[in-house]
C-alpha cells in the first residue's frame, strides 16, 4: 500500500513540475497539491476495493 502512495506522490511532483513550466504563478502549486491529494484518494479507493474483493471471495468460498 505504501508503494502505491509513494508512486502517486512522485507522480504528483512530476505533474507539478510540468505544470510549473506551463502555468505561471501560484497555480502550479495548487495543481500539484490537487494531483497529490487525488493520487492518495485513488490509492485509498484501490486498497478498499482489494480488501472488499478478498472478503467477497472468502464469503463465496465458505458460504458464510
């Protein structure tokens, strides 16, 4: 899980660096922050989906 978070964070920093070249002023920082938060959110959703999927498989396998 940590790996996904780190990957998303570095992706956010990369996107922020690109945005700084394209967007003048403080907008680049806002874009970078948004991408980082969105990345963390997506990582959380993926983790939740994986956990729910395993629980569902467990329920189907054992009929409980």
